C-alpha cells in the first residue's frame, strides 16, 4: 500500500517551491509574488518572474505584506552587506 502511494506521488509534476519571507509558508512559486531588489536599490514587484536581481517571495495575505515590507529591506540588504 505504501509503495503504491509513493509511486503515485512520483508521477506528479515537480512544482518549484518558494518560501514566504513573512510567514515562512512554503508554496508553489506561482502562488507567491516575487519581489526584486533592483540594482538601483528599489524593491519592485516582479510580475514576470524573470527580472534580474535579488528576489524574495511573499504570499497573498495582507498580513504578510505588512510584515514583509518591513522585513524585505532587511532580508535583501543584509545579505549584500555581509559579503
Ligand atoms: Zn506569508
């Protein structure tokens, strides 16, 4: 029975997963909004998912957007500063 279940799940398409920086929920990439820290130092919403630059993801909850907005600058710039 268990072996059968494993076989079934392996047939599913692999969906790239991303983590919301505010609530840490792991969701399929398409369900999250990508934010990009541009070379100009601005945080922009990436609707295409293809923009260059450092990316971070937020889920659709308004709560996460409030928390995420504060965290985002820190998350993205802290990585730059440390190296
Ligand atoms: Zn979230």
